């Protein structure tokens, strides 16, 4: 009977430690992701985004050719690029062609629009084909630069 109690306690401790280590690992991963989003974009990455323009707020449109919502919203995004020409820089990134850039920005779904201020710091992120949300984010970054 005493041996059974000891084995049960040992099993409970083992399960608890295993669950805690998984929880801690998940928490560390979430903390690292949050830190990466809060930190300003590295100058080299920002230079590649704004290589041919002055430092403007930037919308990075992460999409894929196979993505239905991406194809659906694309004409609207191009209209916004024309409308805000000179005030906001638009960059279009195919996640299949530029996987490293998509990973760097933590893109997990497409379409994803990452809005950067003129200093390269992320100010907003719109996930999904949400034109109204994108317009609001653009207006916000223009008003607060």
C-alpha cells in the first residue's frame, strides 16, 4: 500500500512537471513573439522596404497567389496605394517567394497587412481581407507621424 502511494505521488509530480515545462515553453515563445513585434524593425529590413523612397509610413501586404481572400482584396489595396501615393509606401510580399520576410514579421495567415511608421516600428497589423480596418490603420499612421 505504501509503495502504491509513493508511485502515485511520483506519477503526479512527473505529470505536473511535464505540464509546467510545456506551459513555460509556450509562455517563452509568446513573450519572444511579443518582444519581436514591439521592437523597431532592423534598419537593414527597413532599408529594403523603403529603398527607393524617403522615409514614409509603409504598408506591407503579405499575400499568396493561392489565397482567395488575397485575390479578392487586391484591387482595393491597389486603389489605396494610388490614393495614398506620396504619403504611404505600399510593399507587396508573396509569402511563398519571400518566406524569410514573412517569418521575420511573424505572418501566420494571409492576407496580413503590417503598418510601419516612418521609423520602421510596427504600429498596426490587420489580418484578413478587412479594407475598412486597413484604411483606419493607414489614416492613424498618417495622422500620428
